[in-house]
């Protein structure tokens, strides 16, 4: 099965670092919107694919642009929410990486469905600061769910640290921050 990991377009939280990391619920910038529109012409999502999206506004907006006029399944999941990379037990989740609640997602992105069957704590804390061993169990469960979907391809619209964490888990080799995708970057990973 092929996973196509896509990093969201440029977000407002990256415009004035480090202060802008304190912005809650940052959206895509105008440049980020253009990046997502450009990305739409680079990849081909079909009705037989599934797009899994982090419950953060900038990823939801990116996925919304990518899937415009496409009847694929669009599933929002905290299992692909922001993740610190590398992990540091002393770090905390930044305001820019706090997830939207399910009610707001349903209201603002009605064509998206919510990944069900997870304890509510996943919708509060996600995978951002989850210890590596615990993340490995979650990643294995998520990848198994993906395989059960019988989709042609799984697109994951997420964040640099999350993408590196999943790629590292799938490949079984260490990655670094130098392996981060750029804004609206994408990479295919076979699993």
C-alpha cells in the first residue's frame, strides 16, 4: 500500500518565529493557499483514495483545497495530529498545535468525517508528546486501519514532525529534522 504524506501549506504560525508559534488556530496564509492549489495539480487524488487529515485548521484547509470536487473519503484523525520531532519530555504542546474540537470540524468542514473509536483523550492531547513506545503502538494500529480500508492510496495531510515519525516507524530507520518536508511538500512511502 502506498501512503502519500503531505505537509500542509504555509501557516500563519510560521510568519514571525518564535512569537507566531503562540497563535491559536492559525490558518493558511495566502502563500499557503497558493501552495495547496499548486499541489492539487501535482498529485492525483481519485474517488478510490482516502485522505486522512490532522484536526488542525491549516491541514484541514490544505485538504479541503486538495480534494475540491473529488468524491474521495476525507477522514479527520488525531492519530495524524502534530507530533514533536524529536521527542523531548520537557517540551509542551504549543498553542499553534492545539487540535480543533469535533463539533467545530463538523460545522466548518461538513464533507469530512471524524475517525471514530478512539478514547476522547486522543482528541485532547493527540500524539504530540506521546512517548515513542506508546506512539509505535498507535502507529501500528493506525496503519492496520488504513490497510483495512481497501483504498487505492492513503493520503495523509499532516505536519513535519508527524510525517517524520510515521516515516521512521514504517522504514525502521532514524530520520532527522533535515528530513522534514517543506510547506506543501509530499513524499510517497510504501508500506
